[in-house]
C-alpha cells in the first residue's frame, strides 16, 4: 500500500489534475480505494484536494513540488543528468526512477548523452557482453571467460568480476583472476565468451583502480622518452592517441610519449607503417630496424 501511495503522489505531481478513474486504472485498484488513499494522504500532511463537477479532478497544491527538498535547482539538474547517464549505460531500471524524479522535481531530464558499446556497423554483441558483466558485478557472481592475451594463446579463466572501467577509448573489466591469483584488467574486445557461474563471492570495496594499477605495474621502471614524427596522412590517428608537441608547416606532426613497455610500443609504431618515424632516442630506432629486418626475412624468399 505504501508503494501505491507514493505512486499516487508522483502521478499527481506529473499532472495538474487527474480523475479518480484515471488513478484507479493506472494503479489497478477501484475508485473507492483511490478515495480511501486520498484520505490517508491528507492525514499524512500531503496537500491533496478534489474539485467536483464535470471538469473536476484530484490535484496537489502547486507549491508542493519540491519546495520541501533541500536541493538547489543546480543540484536537481546534476541529479537528473547523472541518472540520464546511468540510463544510457543500462545500469538498472532508470526509466522508472527518471519518471518519478521528473515529477518530483517539476522538470524534465535533458537528453544530454548517448552511449553505444558496439563499433560502427557492428552487431549488439558488445552490448550483450557489457550487460552480462554488469550483472555479474552487481550480483557478486563468479564468471568464466575466454580471453585472448597479448602474449599468449586464448585461455579460459575463472574470474571474480569487480568493476567496469573506461580508459583511452576502450572498456576494460577489472577482476580477480583465479588462474593468475592476482587482480587483472581484461579488455572487453578480447573477451570472446562469458559464462555466468552460480556461485557468489563477498562484495569487496574496490576503490579507484585505473591510475593506481598503472602506477603499481610500472613501479621501478624507468620510462623512455620517445619523439616521433607522424605523416600528415595519419595525423587524425595521432591526435586521437598521442600528445602532439608541434604541427609542421606541411601538416606532419611531432609527438612525444613516455614508454615503459617497449615490446608493446614497437608493435604500436609498426601499426603506422611508413607513416611514422622515431626521431629519438637512437636505441629505439635500432630496435625498430631489427624488428623490420625480421619482418622482411619472413617474406624475403618469395
């Protein structure tokens, strides 16, 4: 009954006037029950009144719409914006919450953000994976995933999923990997299969993990400062991925990056093909030459 009374107040906040018949239909009760509920609301101090006659109906006093809240107009807007973002992320039943708060605050939520987890032209597989992981995290359920690592073959792992993270244009799952006996980041695009397991785990406080984990992984490593020149043909990609130090007159870019994982970095530079050049240091140029010779040797006998 209490839930029905709250729903009635939300409905009355949403419209200046509602008939008992409309309330009865929406709340799936009789009109007699509606009038009894109105008496309960009046006794509770809710300013409900009825207008009889042909064009009559049930209303709340206009000033009731959240003069009683201790939120400023700016704070109400921020709450609505945050809920809209949660709705786009699909975290839960935010549509119902938004409808209630829109009535409660006396204003509509701004449609300010749109999110899709699929690549352009891709199917909805990424969204399905995101939903499965989100559900496992919120329900504290173990999961088994098939994962393609950067230096290993595809493996199946039992994990304790803890948090979804977004960094550098990609989604990651932060989880405890029982195979590695340690906390790991798993790139969502590399997860090819997931099975939700029936057993659960105790919820744990995760806190901030992106920056802290990066610092732990690279503790004691001396970063190498690398200067690169990117051809204007791939300038658009460089702007997306690296700090740009200077734009040359011909459109080429000079970029600078600090590298701790040199093996990854060599592969990254090679992905630019002939449209990139490492200017310095010389040691990195030599590593690239060596890798390039190895690639040439693969095709040298054709």
